[in-house]
């Protein structure tokens, strides 16, 4: 199965299934000499693990303890591949026995079956959102490298269940279950989540991410532009259906005069409509992007579908599922942004003497 690796210098490969023995990642290309912060790794895993988000989240309980199997000696990275394993301990595969021969609407059941002629119906296998725990582990390592280079990444829920924030206070992001930077909006989002949960339905939203401290010059013309690679990384997350940088789609309604970011003394910019990237290369501004997160496809309402023989039938999904992915996808967005920026940072060291 191809397509399980991302990155050129800092290369991440993930493995495992939702209801298998476990999941994990192998990180190749991590420089030697990085202080490995085990506590930080586990805190990042805790931000994504099942159960976070109150009514918005699945009730599946997993410790998501990250076992570092290689690549670290006496708390320092050795330059050899880092292997991280996260064991599954709370899978209930029996919850999926009723859909063994039926395709769930909105999932990858049909497309996986058409491609491989077989599918892991227990939670979706590799297509399950649980695969992202391996990405968060890799992202934590990437953040350790970025931190030593003065780069930080902050993501938050900008909109969920049709409710949008009206202010940004990053100090409250981790103080509410929706991971929104606006406590009032977060409370309204949570109310809507409770409503959707009672109805057996789900909702989507928008995540915004800000990358700070990136110096000008990161990004590889022509096909490996910084925004192109970030887009690939973020769109590889199963629930993400769109991405925009800076002014994004609103730029289509601006004039060139309005959209261009005028430069000022000291190589700065008056505005940031470009989202920190020009011609695929970082310009020193904060990198700002937003992603669209689709509603969770696993809902508890009766739906129409077909079975593996193509016969029409209905389906009622059981098991434990999220209502809104936004709060739990925030650390995944940060992780994929971190992996991308780390790879570009290390690649850039070979760009000039």
C-alpha cells in the first residue's frame, strides 16, 4: 500500500489500523542532538486522544501512551530512525459486525473496496481518524526541532456547528472543550453539539492555524512550494475538504492594489493577505491558513446505501463516534503543519552556502 510516507529530509511513515494491535510512526531524518521531551510527546498525544471534547467526542477510551522504540539515547536524538508505537487497548470490533457487507455513506468503505478488493470494516482500518494519533506523535518530534529554531504553531476552532468566533484570545484555547479562542462562542458551539448528539447527527467546522517565527526563504520551487506542501499535508487528513491561505478565497473579490502586501522598511509588510508565503516561499510574515472540516460521517440516523453486491439497503451505524471533529483535529492540524515546516527547514539548509 503506497502513500504512507510524507516528507523528503524529515520523512514520516505511519502504520497500523483503528482496530488492530496498534498504530505508530517511523521518523527518518531527525537530526542528532535534539533534546527529546518525553513529557511533551505524551501531552500532545493527550490533546488528541479519544474522549476529549465532551459531547463532541467519541466515548472510546484509549490511554494513547507513546512508546519510543528507537532513535533516542539518554534523552537525545541519535540521528537514526525514531520509531513510536501506540497500542490499541479499547477497540470494540463487534460494534461493526452489522456493516461487514454494507458500505457506510461518507466513508472510504466503497473506495477502499473498489481499489483493493478487500476492506477492514472494523472502524475503517487505515481510513479511520485513529490513524492521526501516529501523525500527532511525529508532529510532537517535529515541534521539538521547530522550538529550537524559534518557530511555534497554534491552531484553534474558528467555526463549528455554524457558530463562528468573534474574537481571538489564544490563552483560552485549551480552557474550553471546543478549543476555540472565544469562550462565548465556545459555549454556543457546545450547546449545538449537545443538540446534534441528541438528534444522532453530526457537524463540521473551520480550523485556523498560525505559524510564527518562520524566517524568509523556506519553500522549494516549483512543485514543492511551502503552501503546496502544507496543502498536501493538511488535505491528507481524512476529514479535511478545503484549505485557504491569508485572504484565501476572499482575494478573488479584491483588486491587485487591495490584495498586494506593501513592503515597509526592514523588509516587513503592512498587511498579510499572502498568508506569509509568496511564490511558494515564506516571506517572514506569520503563515496563516484555514481548513474546512466536514461533518463526521458516522451518524446514528438511518441512511440509504448499498451492500457489496450492489443491492440497495439501509444502514444504522452503531459504535462510538465523534459528533464534531474540530476540537480533536486541532492537534492533528498542528502536527501536520509541524512535520511540513520541519522538512522545509531541514531542506533549506542545502539551498545555499
